[in-house]
C-alpha cells in the first residue's frame, strides 16, 4: 500500500508519461491485460488510457486492471489512469519513505 507522499511522488513522475496501454470497445480482454503486464513489468510506472467508445466506467476498468496485474492504482484523471508495480530487485524508482 502506498502512502500519500509516495503517491504524490509517482504522480509527478507520471506527468511526463504517454499512455502505453489503451482500453478499447472490447474492454478488459486478455490482450489488454497481457500488454499491461508486459509494460508494467518493464517500466514499473505506466499510464493507461480508456478510449471514448469503452463501455466500462473508468474507475471500474482501471481498478480491475490494477487487480489483474497486481499493481497499485496511483491516480485517475479523466479517462487516464496511472499504475505502479515496483520490481523486487533492480527497481529504477526509489519511493520516499
């Protein structure tokens, strides 16, 4: 579980990121979960975008995606969300205490 200070730090880092995963009209299918898992395991901090034609609610979809890839949902802004999953070793992001 992330502290408020840690979330604030991650939000600052995420401002520069472009979305690397998009959820389309098919919603959370296996392809979206697989691509999210690959991206988050490589980058640790990713931005996810829900397209306008997505049938699911933004918060519901992003929460379900975070659970599916065992990541923390850091932030939701409009149709975008930020997910974080720290690597056990060789982590590039050092969280504040």
